[in-house]
């Protein structure tokens, strides 16, 4: 069996920047265990598996450790692959996901616009183990469906965080978002996910489903410019329309190849 695979740098207009994701285009669903082995072999934050069903596309995302409920950058990467190599004359894709429902992606020249459900969250007292792992006390703490979000005062504080990942592994969080007002953009963030096998994710679309409503409320603006402060960096433009978050970014193909699975 052969599987077409693409590696795409998402949320960047240059290779070696943004967040790399693998995209596997399937002719039929394969065994879950095989998908997990492929994700482990790729050893990227996420590998997306995409299968066309009628006019829609089913999508699943796996880290090197397990399947996740939502992944923004790998969805952006998947749309980039489909628009560029499979349906170049289309300008909208509807993805169906097992855990997050309908996800849409529109093409606007070189930009891709993700249409995701808004991330709900509630204010909490900061969990001691996580704060010890981060090494800095936030000014606000929130808990979403699978991730925690901690707000700090300055961009420099976000840049200076040097997590103790062994301590963060002991928490119940899929991911840990840290964020503050930006110096040259509206807000900055970082995302730590040691339980997913990735200590720091370069650019995290799903985190911005929580970050966007929070900062829009703070700034009272309709559209925000965001920067994820990983080593690779990532630029995003975020807004809200009713109960949906719109996240805009670019993507670049790095690699096109075939996975060869022995019969």
C-alpha cells in the first residue's frame, strides 16, 4: 500500500518557519494503530489524515502519542494540500471531524481562512503544579475543554518562560497556553504540550480559539494580529463571527512523497 504524504509549514509564507504538519491523503480509512505508527514515524506535532467523502473531507489528527480533538495548523496544511494539488479550482473546503464537527477553510488569494468553533473557557484558581512548571505566576488563569490558558502582563515574560516539562507532565492538561499583550502585534502566545509528545508547539491554531475571544473582549476590536513566540514563529490574524473563530494564515509545501506500507 502506498499513501501520498505532504509536509507543509503552516502559518508561514516561508519554509523552515511556522509549524510543520504532515498530511496523508487516504483512499480509505486505515487501521488506527497504523495511523499512530505513521504519526510516530513523522515525529511532528501533528499528522493529519484526510479522506474524501462525497463533497466533504473527513479529517483526523494524531500527535506522536495519541489522537487529538482539534488541530488548527494541520487543518490549514491539509487545506493547502487539497487546494494546490487536488482541487485547484475550488475556494472552500468542508472538513468533518469526529470530535469538533464541521470545520471550513476558505481560500483568499494566498491566504487560508479557518472557520472553527469558539473555544469556551472558565476562570479558575491557578493549579499549583502547572505554575511551578512554568516558573511564573500569571495575572489570570482559565480552563478550556482540554487546555489551560494563563495571562501575563508583558511579552517579555512570555519570552522568558523556561518550563520544567517534567512538572508539566504531571498536570491533567493536553496543552498549556501562555499569553500577553504584544509589543508590535495585539497579543503573543506560546503553547506547551509535553503530554502530546511535543514540549513546545511552534504555532497552535486550536489555542487561538480560546485566545481570540479573550483578547477581542480585552481590546474591544473586531480583528487582531497575533504572533506565536516559538523559535520558528508564526503569524495569525484572528476574528470572531457569531460563535465561530476565523483564523487567517499562509502555508508553504516543504516535501511531497509516498509512504510505502508492506502488504
